[in-house]
């Protein structure tokens, strides 16, 4: 278990060190869907729940909402890693959400949640959602 936690932390640290910075909006703001006036509630970490992410949620919108976007061009919102690691060090419940791509170009949202119910029971939770993109056959 400790080896797995160490691997996750090392993975995140590597991405944080090679990334480029991008502006980060406060997650305390309500998120508005671009195609409607419907307001979505955020979880206690300031994100839309994975189940509530619509299929038409754009990468640009995700970046504005504080998602750490990892692509061949670099990392957007990499300061989220530093906040996450600081919270882990201070035993504060915390979460980061990353957005990456499969080889086929599908979007993969990953939530890594640090739970620190008490200093004797620290653990990570990992959740993922893939949004399949429409691909044309040539």
C-alpha cells in the first residue's frame, strides 16, 4: 500500500516539475455549462462530480475550472499539484483532477483524493471517467 501511495506521489511530482503554468480560477465559483443556464453544484473540493461531467464538457472549460490538463504541449494548472502536495504534507483532505488523452484521443478525467480522517488512517482514493470522442474512419 505504501509503495502504491509513493508511486502516485512520485507520478504527480514529476508532472508538476515539467509543467507550465496557466491561470487558475477560484473553484468556489459556480460552474455554468456553456450550452445552458443550469448551475452545477461543486463537491467539497471545488469540482463537478465525475458522474456529472457532460460529454460536451470542453478541455478549455475544464482548464478554466481548475482541472490539471496534461498534454504533449505541457501541463495547464500545474500549481494544483503543489497545493495538493502541501495539503498532503499537512494532513489535510485534498483532491486533484487531471485530464489526459488515450492513444485514440478520448478524454480521461482522473480524480486522486487524499483522505486524512486521522493521522493513523491516511489513504488515497482514485476515480476515473473516460469520455469517448467521435472518430472518423478514413
